[in-house]
């Protein structure tokens, strides 16, 4: 009797695990990354002059939003954040951001929903037309 009860309990527990696995919805895959640029010395310690953050929210090839943010020790002017996308090693799309003339220590750019190809999604920060750094995420199905 005891073994029958144990087997029934095990079968129900297994079914309880298997059923949710059989009917799960696609997982959402969000990504965050950061890339520093330059150097500053403070009290004998070398730290980055600034950092570009890059966040993507979505699932598979569909994104809900993509955001580039920066923080800098010194003001940067004439800055912009671009997004570009590659598939199979070739760039297929670039989204150029507006150039901001004012001196800023922080900034942000966000783009909305999009369907991308498998490959890379990258954010790049520029100041006076010169690339400071970039950060990329792998996009997969």
C-alpha cells in the first residue's frame, strides 16, 4: 500500500512539473551592459572618464525598447547616441540620434518596438563626431 501511495505521489509530482514545461510561453530576454571610455586620475586611482550603458528589453528578435545612457566625470558637448544592427557580419540598419549641443554629464536615448534580425544590436556614443565607445548585445531567435 505504501509503495502505491509513493508511486502515485511521484507520478502526480512529475506531471505537475511536466505540464507547466509543456505549456510555457517564450522567455523574455532582457540585456544590460556597459562600456567605459577614457581615463581620469583621482587621488592616485585611475577611473573611467565616462560609461555608456546599453539596455534592451524584449523576447527573441522582437524588442520592446532599446536604451543608451551615459554618465561622465566631465561635461561632454555635441554628443549623440546611435544604435546600429548587424546580421551575418553586415550592418543592415543604423538609427542616428539627435546631436545635443549643451554640455552634459548624463544623457539618454530610447527607441521603441522593433523586430530585428539575428546578430548584434549596438549603442555608440559620439562627442564632436568622434566615437567615445560602443556596447553590443547578441540578438538570437
